[in-house]
C-alpha cells in the first residue's frame, strides 16, 4: 500500500501528471473564456464551459506566502525544514507547492520573488515544485 | 426568510468528560453527549424526530440512541459541520419536516485517534490529496496558516502582536474549570514555544483533545416546555470556498469572500447589527483564524483584526469578549471544534458560562470547516425578537 499522501491521478488529472514526468507544467485553459485555471477539471470554474483544454504553462510564478515546516514527510529526497508555499502562476492561478533548490530560511525566501517550475521526486512520484529564478543564472 | 427566533436550542451539553478521555471512542463520546443533551432538554429519544451527526453513519448512530427520525442530514464540511447542520435543522423545523432535532458530535481526537468515525478530507485521488496535502504532509499547522506571513507583511503585524491572541485566550481559560490549559501565559512564552512551521509556533496551534457535544433544537412554540431557558436561533449563514487545506482555492486570500458571504447572511437573517453582539465566538484552530473572522464578519476593517486583538478588545475586560472558554488554543480542540464553539455561545446566552459575560442578549458564533473550505455563522439570542 503506497503512502496515503502519494498523489493518485484520475483520468481527468492525468495530463497534469504526464506533464510532471515530461518536466512541463501542464494546466487547464478554457477555450470559451480564455481563463487559465488549476487544479485540473473538465469544467471551467470561471464560466462553466466544458470546452476546456490542457496547455503547457510558462512555469513562471511568484511567491505569495509560505511557512517553513520543521518536520516534513520523509518522502522527499532532501531532509530538514521545508517550505510549504502559496505560489501564483504568471497565468493567474494560485496553487500550493514547495520552494526547492535554495535555503529554507526567511532570509532566502522573499515574498514576491520570481520563481520557476521544477520537478522533484516525492516517494517515487514526480511532483511540481518551484525554485528561485536567480539560482539558475 | 425564516423569521428570527423561529427555532430555539432547548438542550445543550458536552460529553461528561473532555480533554483526555482514555478508553472512549468517538462513538462513545458522541453517545454520552447526546444523552447529556437530552437530559438537559428534559426529553427522551421518543421526543426526537430529526437527527444529524456528521462523522458517523447516520442510521447507525440514531439506532444506537433509539431514535427513529423522519428527517436526517449529516452534512460534512469539516469542523463547522454541526453549525451547518444546525442551520439545516432550523430550516427543516420551520418547514415542518420535523419538530425536534438532535445534533450529535463526538471525536476522540487524542486518545483513540478517531476510532469509530469517518473523516472529511484527503481521499485518494481527491483534489486535496493530489495537489495540496503532499506538500505539507497533511500538517494543518503548515498549510492552514499559509496566509499568515502575507498578512503580517501586508498589514505590519509583528510576531509579538500576533502572539497576543494566544495570551488573551489563555487569560480567559484561567477561570474555566474544564479548560485544558489554565496557567497564564505571556507573549514571550508564546514566542519561545517550539517552532512548528515558521512563523507558527506550538502555542499558536490548537490543542488535540477528546470531547463530544450535542444540541436539541425545536420550534419556538415548543421552546418554553423545557427546563432551561431557550436559546433562540436568530439568524444563520454559511458558505464554501477553498476545497483544499491551504488558501490556494481562496479567491482573495487576505479577504476571503466566503467569510463575508456567511456573515452577511447571518446578520441579514437575524436583523442584528455588529453593535448588538454582546459575546463572540470565532473558531480558533490556529491563532490567525479570529483575525480573519473579525475582518470577514465586518467587526473591523480588513487589515485591522490583528491589531484589534493585540490592543485587548477581545480579552478579559475588553469591549468585545471573544472565545471566553479559552477557545481551541486553551479550552479543547478535538479536530472539529464547531460544536464546542457553539456550546460556549449557548452557555453565555443561558447565563451559565464559567466566564459569564453580563447580560448576553445576542451571541454570534462563527466556525470554519475543511481549513478554508467552509464557514458558518450563527446568531443566538435570549429573546425571540
């Protein structure tokens, strides 16, 4: 029995998880009203249209708010305190994630800092995280 | 619209013991509380024709109690489920579906880890399980609290000012015999408590307790036939928003619309204004919940809630007594605190609270469910209006 917090995709969310395996942030967009949204769903939460599609988002985002969890699950490859974050995508949606590839301290994690999507192993599943843009330069 | 005071709470009780209750399951706590509430109301199972319990299969529980209801609910939206159920019971009684409803809650959050009950979050393949809970490991202290840092930065609320909320509620709990934590505390002590999820420390998080609670609700025309003074339901509100543990599903995380929607409905249906509120309960799973509640309900402007608490308005001696039992931080918090939250409001309106506020004519009670997923607002009164 896998750990209960290892994500279990459904047919409706599978394209997002396929994107994670390909290193791409794949989210939904409504063809009718143009609204990008998350989490995946077969109906647009903005206008109720069923004419929706998946697309590859830029992966660009900013840090809205966060906590630093002192004792995270040991399913992550890295140990020690870990950020839990509200991340705002350039396309608009807000989602829960974690900021990786940087120190997990208030001095390093600055509100509104530029982030980009990255993909991390979580108990054998590839999941979406974000990293500071500067770290890559 | 249901007229203010069309229904009333005529029976209300907690489980005989709360806090740490070994060797009693969630079911046992619920049945104990139900029995106490029926005795408090002077009724037996034969007088009950409406039933709701939330965390248990509804017919399992009603049958154990010897109740054969013609109306049942069992809405589960997290910690405020029993507040939603009260709202639904008011409508059911007013519409004639039933005359007298028993609302039952029990949760062995500490001793038997919820033995005998079903949960409300995190199903495999659910949105929360796939896209939210993995990041926090399901730890509420790291997720429910996500807007706190943004709030502090946006509105200039220091850690010291934030900590006052925990100090104020402990100050209430000192005089409450059934409260779990009764030693006075200080801002320094709160800020020295172990870090759980920066900037949230242990003393900013609720307790983990065992408790049950139950209410008996009936129509106003029957309300005088019971031993205790009726606590009239003057108005109700409820709303849903996030759907996940974090605030990622809240459209405006610092100005959550669901709080305003619920509060506006409660004020409109009761006909009261903010200045009518003599006593306030705002469900505190974590220290920031009352801040967001005060603002969303319109007691203060957005951005003022943290400072309002820091200035002592809600503490003993303040002009807006809030969470007078000590709340989830100091009294008890099982996992779902909504029933315990309502029971303090009922005690205050009846005049039987440990920290009795003088002349409570109107009491407002606001609770959360599923983190930022649901909230409910209830207005109780000593008079039908």
